[in-house]
């Protein structure tokens, strides 16, 4: 005979409210890195005398920390749109590989699925990969949405506060790098595999010695190809 109490708990665990609560819990550490980093982005956009809506549009429709920071000098120098597109595409190339392990947990609705693919940042991917498939599927939409909200909040704060805050708290943009390092360590604790760490270090050192201008792009692509080559197909 089924346990009515466990059935009740299962029903509660599946409610939209519980999904948002869980997503908020997982997004809090990311917000601690996103908000100060986005503040730095907003401050830099204001210092470059760009309109407020430019910064908000980039955080809303581009939503890529590294690409947004890289875009500021290109916009200031009035670079050719094709040049900006190529550079931003190269910076965001790694996101293609992020989607592959999560294809089976994406929502069925077309809009929600495309939004998850769009909003899958480094930190969102890193956190999701520490969770079980059922939990990934349960929270992926609100989790990604809340992460972007924290980035937008930081952007607005940076635009409003301007350069005053950056003088009080210098190097705000380093918060994003520190957060990524913490999440990478959490992934290591979850999976306990050291070879990807050494693979990344050796590959980056090799390409930095050979082609330093393209070291990051080549090392990311090289690691992705090696990992896909080593992956064993599942037996049917």
C-alpha cells in the first residue's frame, strides 16, 4: 500500500514554488559574484559615456560577462560591426559545448528551451553539472532566469552609482573570476577527477608557448575535442 505521506511530499516537491525556492538557493552564490562584476560593467559603460539603455540591452540580450567587457573598447573605438561579431562569437564559442551535456534536461517548450540555451553561462553550467539530472530538469529555467536577474541588477547599480563605488571597492570585476574558481573547485569535489584539470593546464601552456594570441580559444577547443574523443558511447 503506498505511503500517503511520501506521496504528499512528492507532490510538494514538484510545485512551482518549491522549484523557484530551490533555484533561488542555488543562484545565491552566483549572485554574489555576478552583482559586483556587473556593477563594474555598468560603471565602465557609464565612464565611456554610453547611454544607459546600451548597458541594459547588452546585459539583457548578450548576457555574457567576458564578451560584454570586451565589447566596451570596441564600441568606444567604433569598430566595424563584423569585427565585433567575430570577436564576440569567438569569446562565446565555448557555450556550444556547455549545451551538449544538458540537452536531455532542457524544457520541451520552444521558448523555454531557447532561453535556457541562451542563458547558459559558465557559472550556470558549472552549478548545474553538480546536480542530479532530475534536479537539473526541475530548476533549470528559474535558475538561469534568476542568474540573469542578478546580472541585470548589478548592471543597474553600476549605472546608478557610477565611479563612486569603484573607488571605494576596487577590482570589482575580479569577483566573477573568483566565483568561477570556486565553482570549478566544487565540480572537482563532486566528480573527483583530476585529469581534466591537468589537461587544461598542459593544453593552455602548450598553446600559450606556440600561439599566445590565440591560446585561450585553441586550448578550449583542444580540450573539448580531446574530451569528446575520449568519451565512450553508451551501450544500447
